[in-house]
C-alpha cells in the first residue's frame, strides 16, 4: 500500500490496548476518511492524495480491518459497536491534535461516522457519507431484493462459528464475492488495492472481527439508534450523502427521505456509478468533497 499512498506518513495509535493503523498527509483543516467493508484505508488511494493538497488528511483502518487491532468481540459484540469505533476515531484525531474535524466516510465507515457525529457533535463539523441509508431504517425496511443484494448482512450475523469458518477457509474468495457481486464487478479496483484487501482479510482474527462488526450493527447499534430516535436526536452538522444510482441502496430505499428525517441540514443526490464511489467515480467524488468541505480560513 505504500506505493499507492506514498506521500502519507504511517502511524500506529493505540486506544485501550487496540492498535489503530493511521496514515496522515497534507496541511490545513483536518479531514478524517473512514473506509468500508471488506476494505481498508487503501480504498481512498484515488482521492486522498488530491485531498491532501487542501486538507490535513487522516486515514484510519477501523478496528477489525486493515492493519488495526482485532480485539475480542465481547458480550453482544460490544467491542465492535459503532459507538466504540467512533471513540477510536475521536481518540486518533485528538492524539493528532485535532479537537474539531470533518469526515468523509463510505459504507461501514459511514455508519461509524453517523454514530460519531451523533455522539460527538462538538467534534464533527461536516459529514459526507457514501452509499448508505441509516442502519435502523435499512434493517426495518429490508425487502427480498435488498436481502439478495446485501446477503452478507444476514450471513455475517449468524451464530458463530459457521460464518467465521467459511470466511477463514478462503478469505480472498470472500472479498471477491462481496465486492465483485455488485454493479461493476471487480473492474473498478486497482490490482494493488484488491491485493491489499485480500492480504488484510487473511490476517488472523479478521473473520471473527468482521462478523462481530455486523452482529453489533444488528444488535447493540440498533438499540443505540432507537434510543436516539426516541429522544428525537438528529444530526446537527451539515450532512451531504451521495449514493450510487446502480446500487442496491438506491433501488431499495428512499435515501433522501431517510436522511432528511435523521438530519437537520441534509443535501444529497444519486451519482452515476455503483456502491464503490471512491473507486468507481473518483473525479466526481473529489469535486463533491472540495465543494462541500471547508478549508482553513
């Protein structure tokens, strides 16, 4: 991955015994980038170097992914609750000297970012999320078409050890099955990026961690989301959401309506690609990011 992000300094920042793999480059207003599943911070290789010409860009592997730690899941997979992952992100940014920052996030990282902005509104200034709708709304609005397209949501939450065993038996096949089964197949992914996703999927403990991530999303995270809904809490930061017009989220949900209900200041639109916007349409994403995020005055 060093060649893809050669301008970025590689760091390891620990929180409560969990090492978090981080890369940093650029000067200016801090901008945190969070990746999706089953990927790593390498997914940003087509946009991060350009963003680093305008911002202090921080890339982070979520716990359980990439080169970050894989702690035991604990009861109810609580170690992989999005609230816990959000605390990782706050810790990383504070360790780097950033009390306030903006966030660009995709897929699972976008779910972490949603929780991060709800739990730490004083820290998150602006939020750009890629190809998700709110988790609670997606589970409650699941249709047959969505379940078929997002089969891994329901496979990964099955009781252990079956999902873990099947993934660990052939991690590269799992990665290629999840990523290659969408709109554009495997074509959008640079060979070196795909190799990085496969390398990290094969690391010991990955199968257990990604299952814990999804079990948390179908359990403790829904409880946290429901508590926010019951209390009338909504995102207060400027929120922009982009979703692929060829993706299952667009086909299965009224994405704009769901985010309008979850945020006070929402804008968003579908874009002409599939799920992996940062790799399928990097120029479009860069234009959107540069117009949305605020630089250092």
